[in-house]
C-alpha cells in the first residue's frame, strides 16, 4: 500500500508540474497579448483581479459541490477541459470574449488545485506531508520563475498561438500521467457541528488565524518590496531590466533552498519559532537597504530573503494540512490561496504610493520594519487560548 501511495504522489507531482508550467506560460502570454493589443496597462492588470474573483466564487460554492467520481477521473476530465479552453484562444481574438473564457479557465484550474490538495492529504501520512509539501513548494518556485521567462521568449519569437498549443499539450500529458494513479473516490463534504464551522470566511480570531494572517503579511510585504526593487535597480543603481530579472531569479533559487530546509529534523521540530525568527531576519535584510547596497550585495539579500520567506510559507502550507480534516483541507487551501493572491494584488498599488511619497530606499526599509514588527504573528493562538480560558471560567 505504501508503494502505491508513493506512486500516486509522484504522478500527482509530475502532472501538477507539467500543467502548472503550461498554465503559467499562458497567464503571462495573455497579459502581454492584451497589453500589446490595447496599450492599456489597466486592462492588462485586470486579469489578476478576475483570477481572484473566480477563486472567491469557487471557494464559496465549494462546500455545496458534490463530485461522485474518483480523483483520477476528476483530474483527467479537468485537465482535458482546461486544455480545450486554452485551445480556443487560437481563434478567439475579441478581448472581452477572451476574458470570459479565461475566467472560466481560472475557475476550473483553481478547482483542480483544491482537489489536488485534498488528494495529497489523503495519500500522505502526517510525517510524509513535510517532505511532500516541501518538494511541491520547490517545484512551484521553479515554475514561477521558468514559465514566465519561457512564455515571454516564445511570444516574442514564435507568437502566442505556439504557447497556447504548448499549454494544451501540457494538459494532455498531465491527464495521461494522472491516469496511472489509483482509483480513490472523491471525499464528500461532511456536515460540521456548528454553523460557524461551515463558514470558509470569518473575521473571528481562531487558533489557526496566524496561518492566513502571516501569509498575507509575507506576500503583501514581499509584493510591495518586489515593485520597489524595480525602481531601486533602474533609478538608484542605474541598472537595466535584465539585472532585476536576475535578482528575482536569485530569489527564486533561495526559495527552492528554503523549501527544502523544513525537512531538516531540527527545523521540523521547531518550525513555529524558526518561522518567527525568519520574519525578524527578513526585516533586518530589507532594513539594510539603508546602506545603499550594490547589485551583488542586493543579490545576497534577495537570496537569503527567498530562503526565509519560502520556509515561512512552507510552514503555513504544512500547518493547513495538519490542522484540518481531510474533508476540510481543500476549503482552507482555497482560502489560503485567495489570501495570497489578494495580498499580492493589493501590494503593488501600495508599493507605488510609498515610492512616490518616501522614495525607494526608505520605502523598502519601511517594509523591513513591518516585517520585524510582525515577527510574533505566529503566536496569535496564545490570544485565542486566553480568551477561551476566560470564557470557560465565566461559565
């Protein structure tokens, strides 16, 4: 049985890598295509917000969705359906129709991601979750860097249609790979004990709130800093866009390293306090921009920051898998992804506003200061325990 579970994970990881690589290329190509067609950055930037809106809708409907199939059939049909929608982009040239199809595609792909997360939880023991989520994070970091770069090169050399066809092929390959997994029935949503537990979104502080609040802080500050770095590299250092791209690549390499560190026994046993220390250290790194670092020093900052941020985000993802039941994992992963995407989208305007008011250096230093201030965020559960204790004493 263990060999079957291992086989299922390997096939899941490989198929996820192939289809995610293709979809990431398509995302960047569509954004670039819309911008080059309209010369309107506002319209091009509208696509990420469509993604968030569709994810929100899917997450709200998720508890009502009942799928009476195996994960294998669900993933195969989903991959082929997504591939069909991407294929239609070859003939669709109307921007609004393209936006509508892209919205449907985003919703389908997000739904597949959530059920992949649930499938991962089913085929993994608690001890295996650490290594497997770590490996998934490393693969995602590679996709986030490699896919946009390759997509940008392809659209400049052979055109967007070749990228769309490549993406369709990637979905077919993913469907073929997933066909070798075991036939495991899809878990059905179970009724919760209280109405409050049925809510995916709630402003009430719980013992798991630190997972989502921490993820928002990391992605928001990281997104704003990324935008501010563009201005710092181009204006203060008088470097070019390639330098910025290389810095982001260095940070991605750090992210891959950080994703693997959580497998070290000492780190695994002390992930909570270590992730808090990562917050603090990340803040010090960005605060050091007051020293006016050059390109090589800045590359070192971003490499280490990539390690620290990845370790924190991997800790949060693992915490979701270990903190909730198998039936509830996909709901919480959905909320987690929406928090990340929303924070990333909101971070860009804030970063731009700060740059205009404070300049590049002081704005990045401010991001570092906020990182330091937020370093105890993983201990929000202490407040909840005290509150519960007080309520019990009143009873």
